[in-house]
């Protein structure tokens, strides 16, 4: 099920980061995928956004890979989509 406008608005607001690099990657991700995100995608992205700015940047730049509970198919999918940006 595609996420509703209110959920996407909340996600976009919570995605604002302290590091400009993260903001640029996330903004490009939203510009490309915002209209096709499912509720599963939103939940997966929320999990990524719970990370510190530096940990998130390391994942986005492939300095690190997902581990533990984060290494699930939905989060892996979103991370790969974000890395394409």
C-alpha cells in the first residue's frame, strides 16, 4: 500500500539531518521516490533515520554495511535506493 500524504510529510520532516551530505542524498531520494513509497518503505526509512548522522552517512557511502536487526530486506532495499542517488 502506498503511503499517504500525511505519512510522507512526517517522514520528510523527520529526515532533516545535521550533516549536509545526508540531506543532499535524502533529498534526491525523495525527489525520485516520494510518490511510490509504501508503508513498509516508510517503516524501513524510519529505522535508518534513527541512526546517528555519521552512522547513516557511513552506510550511504558504503563505508559500512547493515548489521543486526537493521539488516532486514526492507531496510536493505531502502538503503540501496538511497545509495543510487
